[in-house]
C-alpha cells in the first residue's frame, strides 16, 4: 500500500492542467457536439431562417482540442452535412461560405493529426520520467521497522516529476534512519545532486555507526561532486533522524534545515535543535555538531517539512504557520496529514513557487509491560 503522495504538475488535474497536456475536461469534448445539436435544433424548430450558420465554422477547431483526426473528421463531416439540409436553410448565398467550412475542417483534421502524434510523444516522455522518478525516490512503504511513514512531494517546476527536494526512510543495522533535504536549484538541474545524495544516504545507513557519520558521508559526497563540477559549488540542507530499535527515542541532526515539529497529545511543538552548516560547505571535522536525542511517548508524531512549506507566503507576505496549523490539522489519523496540510497550504498561498516536501513519521514503540 503506497503512502507517499508524489504528484507531477503534468498529472495534477487543476483547472488549467489540460492546457499543459492533461486530458481535457468533459465539457471541452461535449462542446462541439452540443454546438452541432444546438444549431440543428434551433434552425429546425424556427419558422424563419436563422442567421446562425457562421457558428458552424467553430466546430472543427473546437474538435481539435479534444478529439483525434478521425473524430475531428467526423465532426467536420457532420458540420458540412448540416449545410446541405434544405430545411435548415444554413447554406444560403451571403450567409455561410461552404468552401470556407470545408477548408477549415480539412485543416482541423491535419492539426488534430499533428497534435495526436505530439500527445503520444508526451505520453512516452511522461512514462519515462515517472519510471526515473520511481527509481530515484520510490514510494514509501506503510511502515519501515517500528516506524510508520507518509510522504508528500510536489515539484515546483512544470513538466518535472522530481526537483530539488528529497526524502527517504531506511532500516539498517543501527536502527531506522530518515532524511529530508533540499539541494541547491530546482527541477531537472537538481536531479543529479538529489540522486547522488540519496545514494550516499542509502549506503551510509548500512555502514555508518552513528547519525553524525551519516551526515558526514553526505557532506563528503556533495563536496566531491562539487569539485568535479564545472559550475559553482553545490550545497544542500538536510534533516536526519535515527530511531532506536524500540522506537522509544529519536536522535536528530540538522544541517542547515529547519527542525521537525513534534505532535504530542494534540499539540504541535517545534523541536529546538542546534543547526550545523549545510552539506557541501564543509562540516567541522567532517561531522555536524549539536545533535539532539528526544524520548518519545506513545502517540507521538514527527513532521518534517521543506522550505516550500515553511516559506510559502499569502497575499500579505506572511509565511505559512505550519506549527500552528498542525495543531488544528492533526486531530485525525496521521495517514491523511500530508494531504490536509497540502490543501491548507493551497488555501494560504495560491501560487507555490518552491518544491513542497513533507515527511510524517509515527514511531510504534512496543507496549510497556
């Protein structure tokens, strides 16, 4: 059962997504048919000839928006047929130009043919991009060891499934470890850095004995990548967590990233963790400073969020108050918390300009005997 919600703007059906390649809404498909029926019924029921034949010229171009070449050709043929029904009196001299309708219909079929091939190519690209995204950042399972987890990812750049944010939760010999980070840049330019950091994290989970060493491995990987790159030095912020085997405590390290929020007994509280330098800028002695250990109570939930959530502004310029809103939104099952925050974030800020990433972690400690 997938708990991560990873959604591309290409797949997200908002009010205008069909203009960017998604399937058109139903009313767009019905419109040319409704126009044909409307013109035919109106002229058939009227005792006097109606000067509405010019409306037929809009039917083939409207068909291009939602039909393939065959469907467009059929609608164009129906349009021309209406002009030849004597009772409708639509093809009167000086009223509707028959040859103009024929030409527009033929051109519409050609445009529909080109669009159908373009859409087929876009479908292939979407499928390839989604496969790459799934390989890079696969959906989280319902639980990792003694920790239940849910994630949400929304890439800011249109046409991409991945961006500059990343997260992962892995079980290893030293406990369950989680990471949420934000690399320099957005969209496709940041994908290589994200892949590199996730690979380093998954290796470090298996062979690094403590969380600070995991952060040091990520920092070293980023500095090596930066040294081999031709552009400016790379950096990233990251938040790392390590749960004990019994899930009764968690160790937290933050490398330039905002700390997590603790949900306990219906109240949301920011966890005060001393931040270290961002990854890639050189951690002191190769490891971060100021790690925090926190004891967990039954029912505790940790919420990790990226800058896309914390720095989303409303029309007045006010930041989204995540901690304050979590107290209200976290009244129900944490499985739906990411979706509730996303909907609330859209109400707060109509335009989201940064990648939005959240990770909700709910440890399940064994019952006390």
